[in-house]
C-alpha cells in the first residue's frame, strides 16, 4: 500500500564527531545515469534477516555517506544520474544522486547496525513511521537497479499514489512493475519507493505490459 504524503518520519541519529566532506554541485537534467552498489555484510548478519532501509542524509552528502557505510562493510545502494551544470560560458557533467538526501542500506537493523550508521557524519536517521524504521520491499530496489542498467530513456517523476499497476513482460526489463502512464502518446512506467515517496519514469514504448 502506498503511503500518503508526509507519512514518514526520520529517526534521528545522535551527534557524531565532525568530518569534512566535499560538496556536490546543483545541476540540470541529462538522460545519462549510473548507480553504485556496495556489498559486504558483516559475518554476524544473515542474508535472511537483512532488509533494505532508507537513510535521510544532509543534502549533497549522499556519496560521502554511502562511501563511509560501504567502508564499514555495509551493503548500500545509491542510484545516481549524470546531469549537466550550465554556466554562461561552459557546461560540465556532474554525477548526482537520483533521489536527493537519501541513501539505501541493507541490514538486519541490529544494535550494531544502528551504531555503525549513526557514527557516520551527515546521517539524520532511518526513514520510518511512528518512530519505527520502515523496510523497503526488495522488488522496489531491484526495479530501480534493473532500469538503471538499460538504455531506455527515463527521468525523475513526482510520486504517484494511484493508477493502473502493470508489469513488463519480456525484454531486458521483464518483471519490472509500476504505474502505467500515457502522456501525449508516449507510454511510461512510474517506479516508486514508497518509504521516501520518490518516483522515476521510464519510457516503455514497444514493451508488452500486463495488469498486476
């Protein structure tokens, strides 16, 4: 079930020792994309217990947070996009997070996990509801990972709460689910992460879809 707007909270972290970070610049969109996935769950965490969670971070500190978590052996996911920063006399390509201020981490949410997360500067806390961290279904993360490996055009899109849910059948994005959208004759699939209320749209012209 999709959450209503403003339905999530952030469990704030205790203060950590200050660390210096390199800021990232603001930019305008371009259709190129990438993503980073870190691996290496500690030996006391079983894969069956681990779930995906979203961390709320300081703006422009997402890459530094993801790197520090990965260095501590945590499994992470930071979807990114290549954007173009324009000046009057030049332009520069910059890699920025797809979802600003969010980093995904897969863990068992043990006391050790929380300690490692909260030790990282610029982490505000886990995203959740009523004080509880909200796990993200594996398929929502996997859908984004699969789309980012393809060359099909996509873009960020406002979070949707209702619509006809469909599943792609066949091709490189087989099994990806989302909300079907038709605009000016173009067909797109809206893929959302409910916990952080963020979405992306990918063009699916030529793909076969079925209702979910």
